[in-house]
């Protein structure tokens, strides 16, 4: 529950990094992103298991969005892996 008068912070369009990004290939970046999505899905599932009602539905909605992103990413990785 949010405190009264609390306004959610709008997501930032850019991410500031304390360290410059590590140079990596596109394939490595995609595999890394896939791993991050796997972790996010596991975290969201765990969270959903501890909720009930509308809050659980919201958490499962997040799981669904993560899974959609994972599928899209997997299809991009497959396109790169299979020479066309």
C-alpha cells in the first residue's frame, strides 16, 4: 500500500551506469538478456505464490509479459544461430 499523496516515479528513459558497459557480441548480449528474463520470471513466480486475489493476478500478469519477451528473444537467438 502506498502512503497518501505518494506519486509513483515515472520510469527513466535512460539507465545511468557507474561503469562503462562491458563490450560483448550481440549473441552474448542476447544470451545474457535471456538469462536475466529467466531470473525475472522465477522471481515473479515466487512472488505470485505468496500472494492472493488481485495482487496474485497482477504478479501472474508480469510473469506472462516476461514469458512473451523471453519467447521473442529466443526466436531472435534462433535466427542468429541458424545461418540463413
